[in-house]
């Protein structure tokens, strides 16, 4: 993202994190580096579904953060090899396509059912694909798209297989890619942001809007009522106002009393005279 500066616009960077079925969280940093990742994920422990960018590598060293690789990124490499080595690329794409078809069929299944299907069907496909990669990698030319694809899959083998053992884990991080499109489309319209502070404020509001959409909440009404409540809401309970918990909070008598007493909300909702 371009950031307005005195002599010439400089680059800043937007990030997106998705906590499945909970929150969509955006962040901003001046640089795309290890420090930005540390600030974004400070204190986090658990699984991280991400691409294989080098800025994440240091997170996995002590075992607190466990890498889960993205099959959509692996697929992208083989897709790029279609023009130069279609026969090999199609073999890999057919295996990955089979995995994705299985994932679509179990998308709404409970965790244990997902694990059972992946154990019975997906594991054999993954094993066969990696056997094929190991056999083909020594046979391809250096610095070719198919070598890059085979090397990516081989280097990420352990992380690419992690989704097989835990039904909570997706096979790809397409949900974050989809949500990042908000900022990509915004960039085309805004052209730039006015400052680092402006970019940070942007991420706050976009996080609220994207999370509201995740939970099927009408965003205009949500923001209106949020602004009415947030000033007097107890600071140790602010998370209750997040979209993930909004419907439950809205049903509480305390919430209804605060909204009913807000004169600005009454004016906004009053019929035109």
C-alpha cells in the first residue's frame, strides 16, 4: 500500500489474520519483515496456516507456533508449470484437485468426521503425490517452473501433511486470501493512505466490517450501536462488543438499556418529520 509522504509516496504493508468462525483481523506495518510478524502475532501459540514466506520461518523454531502449509499455494506453482511441462504439471494438479474435492465434500462436517475421511481417502492421495515428487525432482531441469513446483512441495512436505491429522485445520488459507481482497480492492480506489496512523485506523474499521460479515451482521447498524456503547462500556469487557459475540451481547438488558438511553441513536432511528 502506498503511504503519502512529503517528497514521494512510500510503501507500507497490510496483513490479515483469520481466527476461523471468530474474527477477521487486519494489521499494518511499515515493513514486511520478521519484526512485523512478531508484532502481529505477539504471544501467539498454536497452529499457523500460511504460505512459505521467509518472514514466518523464525516463528517455528521453538515449537510454540506450528506451521501448516497451504495446498492452494502448492497448486499455484504447478499451475505456472502448465505451459512449459504440461504432462508433469497435470499429474500434480490432478492429485491436488482430488484433495480439494474431498475437502469440499466435508466442509460442513464435524471435526472427527473430517479426520476420518482424510485418514481413509486424503492420506493415500498425499502419500502418492509426494512419492511422485521425489521420483520426478531429479529428472527435471534446473531453474524451470516445474522444478520450482516440485521443490516447493518437497520442502513443505511435513507442513502440507499436517491438515490430515486435525480436523480443525484447513487444507489451505484461501479464507485469508479472500479477506485480503478487501484491501486490494481498496488500494485501487484509495490509491494511497495519508499516514501510518491512517493506515492503522483503516485496519481497525476493516477488521470490524469483515468480522461483521463473517457473522452475518448488518455493518451499518452494528457500527452505529457500537459507537453508542463503546464510550461507557467496561474496558475489561470490550471483547463482548466484537461481532463474534455481538448477538449475545445485544440481548442483554444492560445493552438494551444503554442503547435506549442514547439520545443520538434515538435521533438517527426516529422517522423523518
